[in-house]
């Protein structure tokens, strides 16, 4: 039983390695509203999971006022090009979010659902809106850049 499991694992890793050049690492910064905070974050973007669907887990830090927060979100994105020859695309997605908040030397964790809507350029530049229902700023506005390995 161990050999077939290893064989399946090896095949999955080999197929993922073929598409590794489509992966990306991104960085974002912006502001959060309700409460007002500054936000910075990073994420990983998967190769396409099928068609126009991508997997993008990430973390954001929000700070300001009397509170600081670590926000972990796991988005599934759907990307749609704005035109046949346009370098721009729009994307939207949703997924779970976990927020760990620290205020007055007390730590609280919250979970919920979040959504994202953004516009991105083929070069990697983007701007987006994140809405969260699991603690943290209710609305985060950010700009950022995704670094992708160039395809040959």
C-alpha cells in the first residue's frame, strides 16, 4: 500500500513542477477602514487550478490606533481579461479569514469569510479591495505588485 501512495505523490509533484513558472509572490500595502489602520501583506499565487481559477493564500498585518492585527486569508480567485489584447484583467474571489487581534495586551482570534475584488496588469501591478467579516478592518484598500517567473 505504501508504494502506490508514493507513486501518486511523485506524479503530483512532477506535474506541479511543470507549471511552477506561473506561480507568483506578491506584496501589498494600503489602508484599512473601520477601524482606520495601515496594512501591509504578502501572499503566494498558484498556477491556474483550472481555466481562470487561482489559489492565493496570504497574510496581512494591520496596525494603528490601539490595536494591531495579523490577518490570514485563503482566497480562491477568478480572473477575467478586460479584452483580447488588453494587459489588464479584473479578478474577484472569496475564502476563509482568521484574524488575531491584540489590543490592551489582550489577544483575541476571530474567524469568518472575506472577499476580494481587484484590477491587475500583466506586469504584476494591481489594486484591490478586500472585505472581511471575521475581525480586522472591514474594508482594506491596497495596491501591490506580484513577482512572477518569466515564461520562456
